[in-house]
C-alpha cells in the first residue's frame, strides 16, 4: 500500500476525514451582504432566496448560522449600527458644546445619508425600516426601541448643555430633541428619494436657524418667533 508521502508525490489527493463537509463561509461578510439587501429593499420585500443569493450560501446554512430571517434582520440592524451609525453621530458626541453637537449632527447627516462619505445605500437603515407589526410584533418593538435610542441621545446631550450652562435653563429639551429627530428622519427619507447633499445641507441650515431662535427665546423666557401657539 502506498504511504501518504508517495500519494502526494504522484499528484493524488491524500485521504481526508473531512471529505464532503460543507465549505465554511465568512459570517461577517455574509451578514454585511444581508444588511445591504435589507437596507435597500426592506424586510418584507426581501426573500430568503434573495438573501441566500446575496450572501453566497444555501438556505440550510442561513438558518444554521442565524436562526431565522427575523433574527438575521436584527443582526443586520446591529451590524449597521456598529459600522455606520458613527458617520452621523461621531461629531455630535465629540462636540464641546450642545449647539456644536446639534450642528454636527445635522450636517454630518446630510453627508452620510447621501452616501458622500462611504459606498453605502442612501438614507438611514433604522429610520427607514418598517415591518408588519401584527405579524412581527417583536421585530416592530425592536425597531421602535432602536429609533428611541436616538431621541434619548439627543435629550441627554441637550440636558447636559443646560446643566453645563451653554444652553438656557428654560429650554424644553424633550421638544427640541424631538424636533431634531424629526428633521433627521425627514432628511433620511429625502435622501432615499434621491435628494442630494447640497439640498439636505440647506435643510440643515434652516433647521439650525430654528434651533437658534428657540434657544434665544428660551434664554429670554419667551417663545420662539416661529411658534404657532398664542
């Protein structure tokens, strides 16, 4: 009988105990592909067949690695947050004052949502995400909590600004945070529809003017000029 050295020298493959085992796949790379597909198409419009084609794996491997389409979507959202959330929020977190943080968020969002700083789909995956909440109640709750996280960050930073004295004591931090969240969400939708960076920066500039008016009104103990309430 030939030994293994002689087999290799003659060009034949040596015996393997692992023959027939499925080839391993790069889980992170597959997850990134799933994220992009969900990001561009949404949860409901993305089928298992779409996912396996994009990820380069079979359905059994997908279920073995991720458990279900819903679980894969949750992981894809988490991958998005780890990889891209910083594009809009890093400047906000690093800013020395609350006013600078607001400006950074608005203008960095205009850039990141239009794909100007990375080769990524337009719009925010979390903001644009939607599911049938009757059929996927847990997933709908997860999305709402994810979006609520942005509001919490905004409110906390504004409250810190009040505490540190760079924002007026009479400021309604919750209302201003909700306004900024609404502006950013609107910018995300516009970006998905093809609106470019320059137009979104114009939106950011107008929003910042509104913020400044609100801050000035709060500092003087009154309401901002654009308030519709008597």
